[in-house]
C-alpha cells in the first residue's frame, strides 16, 4: 500500500513597508512641531522629482518638476491643478516661481529656458543661449524683469525676460552648474553651485568679473545652495556635508554638519511658526539626502533638532512660506506632502464637533493626588508635576583595573596592572597607596622576571623626573638591594613567549633598531604577497631567545647613567647660581 505524502506548508507574515516616521521619538516642542506635519503620499508620477518650489503668494501652491513636464499642486487638497510642458523642448529641470507668483521659469534639455504663465499655462518667453541642458533657472528676490540660469555648459547667464536677451554671461565655473539662489537683501546678488566643488557669488553690477565677487570651496560636488534669511550667510550641500559660510566676513566657514550618511541632494529654509507665538521669527535649515532622511538643523544653536526617515532616496524639499505645507520629492516618483493644522482650523473643527455631538464630549483626565492610592502606583514614564521632588539616580563610576584589584586587596596584581598601562600618574598613585598599606616592598619582592623588566623600564624612564624622583629614586635603590640576585642570574625567554605574553611587549625586551628592521622585513614581504609574521622576521635577523638578565642589566645601566647626568646637571646649576647670586647683589646695591 503506497504511503501518502504529507506536504506541510507554513505561511510567514510579510514585513510591512517603511512609513515616514521620526528616527527617534522626542518630546521636545521643536520635534513635536515638525512631526505635526501629517504626510500624504502623492504617487504615480513615475519619474524622479528633481525640484519642488512653493508660490510666494497665497494659497502657496507648489510646482514639482519631473520627466518631460512639471505639475502645479494645490497646497490645501494636495491634488494636481495643472501640468506644464514646453512646445518643442523637454522641460524637466528647476521650475521656479516669480516673486509675484504669476510666472514660472523652467529649464530644458536642449538649453532653452521657458517662462510660463501660471493661469493660462502658455509659454510666454523662450530664452535661447545655453548649449547644453539648463539645470538652474530662478528669478531674483525682488526683481520681476530678470532671471539667471545655469547649465551643463558651465555657464551662468543673466537675462532680460521681456526682450529675451542675454545681459551678462559669467564663465567662472569649470563643471556643471546645478543650483543657485538669489540674495534676500539685494536683487543684484546671487550664488551658484557647481560640480567643480565651488560656490560663486555674482554681482550683476560687475559685468567683467570672471571668477565672481566671492568663491567658496565646498570640497565636494555642490548639489544645492541657499541664502539664509539674514542675507549674510550661505548654506551649501554636497557629498554628505552641509556647510554654512559667512558672506559678510569674507567667505569664512562657520560650521560643517555631517549628519547624513549619503549625498545631500536638497536644502531649504523653513520657519518654525508664523503666528503671534514667541518662535514666529525662528528659521531652520532642512536637508534631504539619498539615505532617505530629512534633517532639521537649528543653525543658531548649531545642532540637529529633528530627524525623519522616508522609505526612498530623497531628491528635493520645499516648505511653504506660511509654514503649513511641506513637500519632499523622491527618486521613485513619489511626493510626501505634509500639512500642519493651524490654530484657526483646529478651533473650527473642535467647535463643529462639539455642536454636532454634544453627548460625546471626552471627559477630562483625572488629576491624581496623594489622597488617591493610584498616585503611588505611577510608573517611571509618568511626567513629574511642578510640586514633585525629583530623585536623581547617581551616575555609576567606572573604575580602572588597578582600582578594582586594590579594592580586592590584590596588591601585586594591581601594581602589575598599573605598570602595564604605562601611565606614570597611575603607577605612582598605586605606589603611594601601597606605601600607605605597607605592601609596596612585598609586592616588589613577589614580582617575577618579566614583571621586574616592566618595573625597571619604568624606573629608568621616570626616576629622574622632578615630579616623581622623590619616591622613585628611593624605590630604585631598594629594588636593586632586594633583587640583585635576579638581575645577575640568567633567564632565557623564547621570542614566541615574548610575542604571546600578556605582560611584556616586544619593545620592552628588544632593541628599537632590530624591531624597525623586522617591521620593514614584514612590510616588504606583504607587498610581494607573502605572509610573514613578526616572529619569523625576528628569527631571520637572528633573534630567537631573549635573556631577561641582560635586559635587566641594560635597564640598570641606563638608570645609573640617567641619575649621574641628573646629578651633574643639578651640580652645574648650583655652580651657576653661586656665580650669578653675588653679581645680582652687587647690581642691586648700585
């Protein structure tokens, strides 16, 4: 009878896709403010969103550039209102509003800058002059008659829009010009960023300037640049770095922020709030990058105040002038548009809800008092009130290894641990503690030869230093009296034991010249692709065993020589003092 085959199947739950959320939830008012933008996803745009710009006039609709066109979205409903495209040219880059919101300028693949009417969607002007794709087209802040553009031909041009004529051509950049921004305080100044790692400040009043009025070297290809609201600072983005420069101070670098893991692709300035609150005039610098993070940077405090992650690489960002809408463009054709409720809208919704549902008003949360037993069952997550007394947990003190051994009364191990650390302050402190406990001489007496090498090496190096000489010179004399037999007796130690020893290091028992030759031998073999260890290199040089007695005698000789030199120096100083002192007294009498 044939056996029936039983097939066991098991279903596994799929991991949900990432949703836009804060990297680290924070309870600060700043983080709550930026988290209050409820993100809505605008998808099915297919191509990457390379630029986003908000209209400077109410209702502050925004234009998103992608593929062969750019689309105007309603900032309240987040629905597309109209789509613009050039008649003969593919318009795909940098759609920017004029200061009155009536016109939009956008670049094209064939080097033509198109100027569109927002209401009729007609192309009013075509500015022909670039030989390659135009990646930058922007109006100055207060000027409605001119615009500046930049493209992959490394040229920056300044145009008279009405007559479609070029006024100036700036040739300072050596690579693609990808971004630019007009000064908020002067229509004659603007900055442009290029892939030649530089950001240049241009003044249209100086037409013969080849390099620009000022040059900032960002150090990496510049993806975006923006003037900060004061007009005296410029922020640049390139690589994974955002830098802030002082224009008034001559182009001095003020700060460098490296909070992104990949290339920063877009930056913009957003206001914290726009009402009668205290923070109504505070601005923040927002940045997005290919790592999928949006960072909010407070450049007055020089710190990142909020971070949010998105499930795709980010290319562009924009914030409406009324601080009610934020839009972020991704590389996979999705716009994450966030809206924040204003106080007027919240009040109207609450009034409307209360009028329609009088019986469903949520009761107020009961305030716990000490008379209620639940007051004493609160958890650690409970927020303290004003009258509560906070008991702070003391910080745990980290002890060094020799301190832990001293607390366990393991005096010799503590002494050896301090010697291995080779910090003279710690070693002398342990010695003084052992002197106070009357255990220093017994610890020295119990040292084996390898540990004795460490002690003599330390004494040779630091005994003549005035800071430690009072204790170490007397200890050196005692150690020589107690361990003279060990110094004279022979003790061989193989080179393998020296390398694998936890106490000794090769530099403690082998001369520096031999070690240097061995390292050179190992490195030369590595270049040839041969694997040679330090032990093999030392054996090639004839060093197979180490006599610890010879090492100890060498340390003793060095110690005696250092003491003699120090005594000779002190004696010479006394003789010089004896000569100078009478002369100083004679000079004082005169």
